[in-house]
């Protein structure tokens, strides 16, 4: 479909509004929540690149080197540790502006709005690490390829190869879709240059530019502008990590991945079905390829034994493209009776609100069918009314029914999507009940840091002058304690030779052994998922309120006795015995 003749009033202003909303959802309080273990590993590796420790660049070289550059410019904070992903997510929202001539202006604008508010993409944009970088760079690479900008495509390809194992999962899904399209005889007009004698020299020059761009970007991105040559070997780490996904299960069921892909994007699924129908009816090659890509990307995410929820994000790009196509065509239909169309849209919004309020009144726990049958009957009745209304409207005026149905469904399910995106970004950040967030999630880092800071200030007059020994493996905890003078990880050969001022151990562990007195206090540190299977037991309450059983992990902070007023480093057993009053009276 060519959309160059479409006219949208204030088109650039609307794009600016969508991009502004995307930036707000991705940058607002970006550093407020503490880093998870998943994010802290990248942040610690990036911090080591700027310090004296031997640098190690793992399976996400671009995230590590890029974050290290941000740390050098703006300091090592939670905000800068996530900034690279937030910028990548914003770039993904901007890209549809470059697709207007091939997908149509209205379709591209709706696609940009969908990508801006998609809950999973908002969550990944606020997560430090490689998933969003891989997604954004992959989409930008396809955009440059489609526009025959081969040098830019080469640069993006080189960076894409460094974005982590998720990039290879995306290549697998896209490659399967490309193979299926060629096998089925589907024309692929987005290839950059036609074959022929006249185009041969131009194509050769372009491929040389692509190769130079890819090689230069790969070299500079992996080594942080040639500062760390060992970054080139990190690509092997990435290949090894991705290869392990074929043999080492992660314990994440394919039903959980499918649930995360489905329940967060109901609007895209509903309108995507309309887009599939239009793509087949109008013989749109790119629409059919989008369907193939959706299916193969989702299949690649589900069939890998080492699957993660992040892998399913690749299936969202073509899904939202199909949804934008379906919604664009429905809203562009000529409608004679706009009043009836508006009333039908309002009816759908009212019925959806009624269904939502009914679900919100479901009892907590695991209610029986006898306790909830009346509410489920009300939900079924509302759905039946909407279905009957749609059938009657189709018999009255077909275009009005389609327009009203699309508008009402978009408004109702769009509010649900916006609520989910707002909850993940602002209302419930760092919540392990969200399927798109890696667990466990630290929760009360501030209390622990305040306690350690008070002890350091009492001891040395500075809130960071404290030696701490960690008896627990936690990258998130190491990151949280990065400001203190000396943090000793739980490694053999270190524990027995040091007498630190503070020791952090798991709950239930014995007090630090030795001749030194320690006093302990437990803290709530993190929460993890407390259910097995795809969804929590009370799935309806989870869908509406994100209520789910969670497991708390507590840590014990042991402080040396002399950090307390009047305290001592000697345990009571080592003090000289106190004589009885009778003995004190003897000459």
C-alpha cells in the first residue's frame, strides 16, 4: 500500500506528541527503582571498564561499552545504567516516521503510537541491558536496508551483532520468515537493489560501504574506540550464551512467555486480526510477510529450551504493524451516519468498562465457581450484547459498524494498555508480578543503605567509610554498595583474613565467627515470584490489580560492636569475670 497521497493535518506535530509521550514513559523516574541482578551485572562490568579492576565484557558487549561511556560522561547512577535502553526504545518509536511512503502515513502514525504505549516495550526500555538495544537496532537496520542506505545499514548491522544473544534470536525468527516467504513465492519488494548489469557497479559500491560500516562499527563498539581490545572476544561469549539456550533450560515455561505476549497486548491482537484479513484480501505482500514474521518470531521464542520472556518481543514489531494496518483502514472508511457509528463505539466502551469493573470485584484468593458465577454471567452477557449489537449494526450500515467497532475497541482496550504501561513505568516499577520484569527485584535498598551510612558516619565521619563483607551472591547488592570504601565479595581466601566493620549475610545464617562481637538486624531485600505455571492462581486479580503471591528474601546486616555507642569489639565471654559483692567486700 502506498500512502504518499494521504494527508494528515499537523502530522509532524502528532509525531512529536507521540515521541514526547514515549520519552516521558521511558525517562520518568528512570533511576528511582534499584537495579535488578540482570541489570546490575551489566552496570558492574561497565564500571569495571573505567576502574582499575581487570575488565570483563560478557555476552552483551554493546550494552557494557555503551553504558561505560555514559558512566564516564554523566556518572554511574541507576539512571545512566538504564539510559541506553531508554534511548533505544525511543528510537524504535521514531522509526515509523521513515516508513510513511511504504506503509501509509496513517498506518505509520498509528504504529508509532502503538510502539510508544506497548507495555512490553515500555518495560524493556526501562530495563538496563541488551533486549531493547537488539530490538531497536534490528528495526533500524531493516529501515536503512529498505531505504538502500547501505553504509548506515552496515553501521547498524555491526552494532546489532554486539547487542546480545537476543539479536541472534531475532535473526532466527526473521530468517525463518524470509525462508517461508521465498518458499511460498511471496514477493519481497523491500530488497535494496534490482539484479541487472546496469545496477551491478552501484550494488558493488554499496556492498563495500556496507562492509566497511559493519566492520568499523563492530570494532569500535566492541572495544570502546579501541580502548579495550578484549571486547572483540566478547562476541564469542555472546555466541556461547545463545548456543546454551538450545541445551540449558531456564525453567521459564512456554505458557508464561505466551501469556506475557498475549495479556499485555490485547488491542494489538484484536486489531492485528483485522490487519491479517486486509493483507490477504488486498494481496499486500508486506502485510503477509508481517504475519509470517509474527508467527516465526513467536515460534523461535517458544521452542528454545533456554527461552526468556524477552525473546517474544521480536513478535511484537510485526504484530503492531498489522494492528496499525487494520485500525487505519477501519478509521478511514466513509461513514454516512456518524451518529450511529459513534453510539456503537460508546456502547462498546460502556460494556468494556462494565466487564472491567466486574472483574475488579472478583474475590481474592482462589474463589470457587459458585462464588463467582453471577459475575462471570454478567461478563458473558456484556460480551453477548456487544456481539449482537455488532451483527445488527452490520445489517444497518456496514461502514458505520466497522468504524464504530474499531473506534470503541481501540478506546476501551487502549485504556487498558495505557494503564498497564503506566503501572510498569510509574505506579509499580520493579514489580516481580510483571511478567516482563526479571525477578528477583530489590525493594528496600534505601533502608539498608541508610543504616550502613549511619554506621559509617558514626565511625569515621563519612557515610561511605565502611568496609563490608558480602556473604551472599548478588550483583544488585554489589551495585547498591558501590559507593563504600571497601566491599569484599564472598570469595574463598578473603573471608578468613579480614575483620570487616560490616557483614551482610542471608537470613538464617549464623553470626560471623571469630573473636569479634557483631550485632545483627534483618532487612527486606527483594521479592521473587511465588507461583508456578504461566499465571498466578487468582489470574483475574493479577490481570486487574497485579496481585500475586510473592516470596520475600531477607538479609541480615551484622555491624561490629564498636560501631555502637558504648559498644565493644570483644564478646562478653572474653571479658574478665565480675566478682560477687561478697568477694568485693573482702580485704
